[in-house]
């Protein structure tokens, strides 16, 4: 039973089976995100009015968050770079940075949500200026609230699962499971993390900037 | 990860319940699928009872004592739940596990010469997620307001709290389908990658048996379209639970609001490929079994594959034909009509390939063959009546009538049921090491074939006469009163149809315990799954086979003393 399963390497080069699986998953997840984002854009086009970009949402704060996520993608690459050179300490350091980036991203998003849900006079004025009722910004605040919360929550759940995923990878790294010729799982996790990052740039553009 | 880890402990838990062996998982899907098939079928009988004997107490043999409501009658609410859950269960929890779950798992690695799926643990997780989704679905029955009742399409705003259906039934429905989608996605990743990566040496794409082709194309459709419905379901779920307004409009929505039609688009972008997801494995299995039981190469096997692939592409751009009556632009309607009718070209081509496979073959009318030939018949009727539904002018009259119900039961229920029975009868010896009782199988086949046609053909007739598909009490309308006798006839035939399925269940279980022990290759088939002794060990092949032939070398004149040859055996004299 120890015999390895022979693989057909003809069509996708030397990519491992696990990596192909992750790519396929990314295609599927991308289609889910695509449907939510395109659906939101469609609803926006047919909506009678739509708040001006930045009138309710805190763009500078989220721009910082975006920067943070891009940095965490960079540290992910550095983690991979370390293990290629068999640098175990570097791997652990950069993986920890990557996870920290994801956690801080989630923290800032949670702070933003709580700020919207608690509401207040200032937020009420902003909402009134955009033609939306109430002094809180909730999922029930018109189609604008629906699109904002659905898109960012779905992405947030991905960051959360990415953080959990990378934590498992980190615990494997602490047990020195990776070497310079055996880091496939790390690469696969990296693919997922970069995908989340890429989707966020799209979400940030569509939800916050335009 | 390339080697399969054999756990040294041989507990029941690891070998039968949380097994990563694709054959065990396939059987688990099979049992679960049969359970839900009977469950959904039973609901169908209750629906038929109400249509034939409206507002009469349900008799004990239809478990009338469980049906709540006044004096054991089916109330309108219960009736709505019945047809909703019947459709949902049959499509997502009966057909999907029976064909894609059970035979996808069982056949793909065996037929392409792999030791297991590419991701065995993911495979196990897929089954248990699927199981969980079934639990969530059925647990809705314990809610005070009952299960979902918004139709299997669950169109908003009806399916939203603001739209009128009380309670959490719809939310349970949405959640369970989402979980089912997750399980399907895990399976689809596995199937697609397994076929790409784990084919045995020499097993080129065109040497794969046609049933693997069908299952593979199905999985590709799943990969592309299940994520789309997942997004739609997430939006629907938060509409139901958090009060977002994606699918609410008009006075139901506060401040702006979304668009109910968006859900219909998302639903059918997935929903139309879904019918091909369900039927493609059957096409593949039929194409292959016809070749085995005609002892002839499958006529135009490559063309069949190309046609099936063409349909995969076309099926993704025809969803609008479900929405002719939603007020869509007539120009768009015409476009969708044209694209839909285009599908009949590749369908007809492989249909004639099936007939040509039979032509001058030496036909063996074993139970699998009977079921396979039944698919040809019911698929012909289902396909031809589809043309009426695809044509805008005819569809505006036929939309949402029993004609549509009859049509899609011919294509989806009858074709898939016979395809599933053909597959079970054919691969039963490989799954359980014994043969199904041929006499009982034949009685079951003829009983099913005759009654299923009488049920669904007459449904189309009542629909053409104007009976709407979701009426609680058709007799309320004067113009439908002359149909009462016909509805009673359909119902009686449906009861017989149900009774014959009990016979199948008896045969299925009895043969598993006491059936005739099967030889290794009882049908003299060429494909790889028949090459090893029963029981097939975890890991399937002791050495990975080297494939030298296509799967259809039946009656090759260069083979001496036999009309078949295994895919691994070189034929002397063949180039």
C-alpha cells in the first residue's frame, strides 16, 4: 500500500494535486464573490439613489486596513521565501506577522461595524444627508446596508477562516514540518491568503471607493 | 499526500462510518439517497391523494395518522410543504447522492484505474456535510410552523418573512441547501482533480468510459454553478435572518429595496445547469451500458462526448427560458428560446448514437439493459415535450401547468430514476458481491415502466387542459372538474408506482444478504472495475494497471474465443 499514486503530469505541469485542488477552490470561491459583487452592482444601478462614496463609510481607515492586508500578503511571500532557504525562524516570524495582519484587519472591521451598529447623532446626520433613515447603519438600512454588510461580512468570514488556516500552518511550522524541499502545504495556504487579499482590493474599490 | 494511509485499526468507525475509502463513501451516499428517494416519493403520493380525493382523510396506509390537520386531512399549509419538500428532497437529496454521490464516488477511481480519490479526507467530509444538511432539512419539520412551503424554487418575496410564510421553515431550507452546496463543491473538486490527475497510465481522456465522462462533465458544471447559487442563497439567508433587502421591492422594502427578479436570475443561472448536472451522469451511464449489453462498441463515442461537452457549454446560457412570464424583454426571450432550441441538436446527435449502438447488436435483456432502454424512451418523450416549453409562445400558455410537471418528471424523475436503477443493477455485483434477483428486478422494471408512463404522460394531458401545477383543490374550478377522473387515475397509478419501488427495496436488501454470489465479471464488461476480486480492497489495485484499449472493444474480430477484452489486454493484430 505504500506505492505512490502515479500522477498524470501532462496538462498542468508539475503542480501538485493539492495545489490544483486549491486553484479549483479559488475559481469556485471567486465565482461566489463575483455573484455577490455583480449582484450588488446590478442593484446599485437600478437603485433610485446611492450614497456618495465616503459619505458614510470611513475610507481612510479602511484604506489603512487595505494596506495592512497587502502587507500581510507580502509577509506571506517572505515566509515562503524563508523556507526555500530553509530558514525556520524566518518562516515562523513571517507567518506570525501574516496572522497578526489578518487579526488586526478583522479587529478594525469589527470596530467599524460596532461603530455603525451603536450609531449616534453624527452618523444619523451622515445617513440623513445620504437620504437614509435612522441614526444607526444596519443591514436593514435599505439596499445600501444590505450590499455593504453582505459583501464585507462574506469577505470577513474568509479572512477569519484564513487566519485559522494559517494558525494551523504555523503550528505545523513550529513542529518543523516544513523543509526547503517540502513546503507544498505552505504554498497552498499562501494561495488562499493572496486570493483573499486580491478579493479585498476589489471589494474595497466597489464598496468604498466608487 | 500521494500515498494512501491505511489505518492499522480496523474498527467499525474507521471502516464503515468515517471511512475515507471512496467505495464505502459511495455506498453511504447510495443508502442515504435511497432513504430520501422513498421519503420524497411518499410525499408525492400524499400530493396525489389530495389531487384525486381532495379534503378526504388520508388512509392509514399513507400514514394518515401522522398528517396533522383537521381529521387527518391534508390542509393547504401541509400541501404547500409537501410539494416544496418533495421537489427539494428529490432534486438535492435523492438524485444528487444516488448518481453523483454514489456512482461518482464508486466508479470514477475504479474506472480510471486510481487507488482512491485525489483527496480522500475531503471526500469523507463531503459525505458528512451532506448528511448534516439532510438533518437540518428534516429538522424543519419539528418547527411549530413546519417546513418550507415556498416551492422548491423558494422565490422571494414569498420565501421572506415579509412575504407571508411564517416561521423559520424557509431559513432552514436555505441553510440546508447551502450546506448541501458546500458538500457538492467538495465532491466536485475531488472528482474534477481525480480525473485530471489520477488516470492510470494509458488511460487517455478518450479511453475513459463514457460514464466517467458524464460524471466528470457534471462535476465541471457543479464547480462553475454551485458557487453562484451559494451566493444567491447567502443573500437569501441574510434577507431571511438579518433583514437585508436584496430581494424585496415595492412596499415590502423600507428605503430603496432590491429586486426579487435578481434571485430568479441567480437561481436559474444555477438551476438550469442543475438539470444537466442531474442528467449528465445518466447520459454517460446509458451510453456505456448500451455498449456492454449490445456487445458492440458505443457508436460514435467521441461524438457523444463532444455533444455532451457542447451541452455543458450551452446549458449555461439558457436560464432565461424559465422566466418567460416574468416580464422579461421579448427580445431577450427570443434569444433564450433560440439558444435553448440549439441544445436539441447535440442531444439528438447522441440520442441517435444510442440507437445506432443498438442497431444490429446482440442485445442482452438483463435488468440493467431494460432500465437503460427505458431511459431512451422516457428521455425521448421528455426531450420532445421540452421543445414546447422552450418556445415562448407555447410556454406562456403552458407555464406553471401540470404539463411542465409532466415534462420535467419525464426528463429528471423518470430518466434519472431508470438511469439510477440501471446503474444499481449493473454495479450491484461490484458493490455488494451478489446479484440482484433477476425475476424481481424484471417485475420491478415492467411495473415501474408502465406506471411511470401512465402517471407522467397523463399529467401532461391535465396540464394541457389547464390544470395549474400548485393547485390545492383543482375541483374548485369549473373548467377543471371534467379532469377529476383523470386525476384519480393518475393517483392510482402513482400508488402502484410506489408499491413497485417497495419491491425494489425488498430486492435490494434481500439480495445483499441472500442473493446469488456474483462472479467477478458477470456482464463480461471491459472496464477496469471488473478486474479485481470481491471484496475490492481499500486502495483498489495492487498494481496500477497499464491501459492499452478503449472501453468499448466488444466483438472485436481480432479477439479469439470471446466478444470482450479488458482494457489492459493488448489485442493481437490491432494497430
